[in-house]
């Protein structure tokens, strides 16, 4: 799930540019960053300072065009303030490639103490392109989203835009392109990269290399990362999985055993560990890891589903029959919940009840194929539902319940949707951290 970047970048950038000039004259002599006088730049800057008061998009466009016209007489100037302001105008107009060229000119001519102004404009362009990419992705325009994320990195290399671009490339079938993008991300000079984004890029590159039959390169990628971050359990498990696939079972087994002894992992990390075990077809240890995830958060849907599934695959269906039944009660239209319930009963030789469960599922008016709640920033949560319609018609309603870490219902949301829509997505804000969700029967 791609999230919008919330920022006051335009206001901050306008303020930074305004600080170049002083009311005593066109160019402030007391500023750390000083530019030589330039009348075209001064006129353009005075126009741009009015952007904060622009009431409509049309007003902003008028101001930007006025600033651009003022600069037009001196665009070839070697004074660095000209390309700096040119970049701001072109970012505002959405001409991002032109803006990059202006910023490259600025970086080549500006003094070190003035570089912060170019960096502010680069961040401004990056934010706009990132959000443009998210918007395009939400509208299923993957080509436009990919272009936006790739261009964003020309403004400011960032692991989030690299990883988003690589993910899109892989979804569009361009695995070679995705690998190149991940490699470019890890090779880029990004001093402020956060740990989660770095892990995402390393994991993505390793997984793509494995998918392309380049296991040796994947092992090297994981090993290089673990040399710097030896306690990253998510990458450790992926590393162990590739080692096992390559016949290096002794080393992989040691990593698995050490991981299962850890007591400091979050439920999200245990989920990742469980997925690693499951993909390596080590279903017994996968069930143990998913069980630990469920202990950390008993209301997480993925932890429950994965625990039941891995337990069934490891030949231990009996202990999870009750939990499989709970899944069908909490998610009554979920195809996977009913499938897991059926499999648990069948593997436990409760065939009559298994057939009843299958019959109950087949009588449902629709089948939910995907139901997930994902945490976003600042207490926001995104719920996404996809379904296949069977016999339902017209406008329907369904109520969701959201629970905290103690299982108490802290929020209810009723969603109205069309039976033939195939799915819906909604967001909610909660001051209380949400541990999970469930939904009731459909009405309508």
C-alpha cells in the first residue's frame, strides 16, 4: 500500500526563497547565502511570494506564468538564482524534467552555503512526484505511477520511490528492470535512509534475484546487508531460505534454530519469520512462528490465517479447528476462512462436518477474496475488500468492528457498496492503536 507524503513543502520552500531577499534591497548583504543582483530574478521572486495567498489553482497558475515571464529575459544568466527560481516555477507548473535541468544548473554554480535552497526545491519536486505516483497507482495507471516514481529520484534519491518503482516494474512483468532499480537504490548516496526502507529494498532485490534464478547474487546481497545489520531477523530468514534451496542446510538450520529462540521479536517480525519458514516448506517451524505472532497480537487476521494454514500443513489440524471456526465467524464471507475450516476438519477426519462447512460457503451470496487492514501514518488505517458476486444484487451494507490490543471494540464503521462493484476501500482515523478488525453479515 502506497501512502501520500504529507508536507508543507511549498510553504517552507517559498519562505526559504523569500529569505534570500530583504526589504532593504533586492539582495540581502547580511545573509549567509548571497546572490548577485538580478532584476529579472527579483521580479520573479516578488511574484512567487504571492503564491501563499493564491485562493485558487487559477490564481497560482497566473502567478507562476508571471514569474516565468519575468525570468524569460534572463534564462541564460550564469547567476545561480535564475535557475533556482526557474526550477520553482517549473515544479509549480508540473514540468518536472525542465525543473531537474534547472536544479542541475543551480547545483553546478551555487556556492556551498546556498545549496540548501536547491535541496529545498528538490524535496518540493520529490514530494509532488511521489504523491502523483500514489494517485496514479490508486487509479490503476501503473505506467504513470512508474514514471512519477522514477522521475522523483532525479530530484532526490529516496529508497521509497526506488522501491515503489521496482515493485511496479515487477508487477508489470519487467523483472530485469526491477532488479536494476533495486540495485540503483542500494548504490545511491542516501545518507538519511531509514532502516525499514533499506530492509524493503534489500528484501525486494534478493527476492527478485531468486525469482530470476540468480541465487548466488541474492545470497551475496543478503550477506552484505547482514554484515552491517546482523540482527535483522527478516533478512536472516530470507537468507536462510536461499541457503536451504542451494543445499547449504547446515548453515540455514542454524539460522532457523537461533531465530526460534529469540524473545525480542514483534508480532510483525514473527509474521515475516513464519513466511520465510513457510516458503521453505518448513511448516512445523512456520506454525511455531505464526503462533508467536498470534501471541503478540491475537486479533491480527494474517497471524490467525497463517497459523491455521501452517498447522494444517504440518499435520497438526486438531488444535486449530476452533480457531478456523472463529475465522469463519469473524469473516463470514471470506473464501480463505471457509477453505481453512474445511481443510482443518478434513485433515482431522471430521469429514461430515467438513462437507457441511463446504455447503455453507457455497450458499453465500458473495465470496470475499481479499480483506485486509493496513496501518498507515499518524493513526490512519486503510481497509481493502475485494469480492466475487454470486447471487447478491443492488446496494448492500456491511458493518466493520475494530478492536484494540485487549480485544475491546473501539470503532464501528458501516460501508455501503454495490453488489457488482467487486470491492471497496476506505480509511479511518483512530487515536487508539487498532489490533484487528472483523465484519458482520451483509444487509440489503
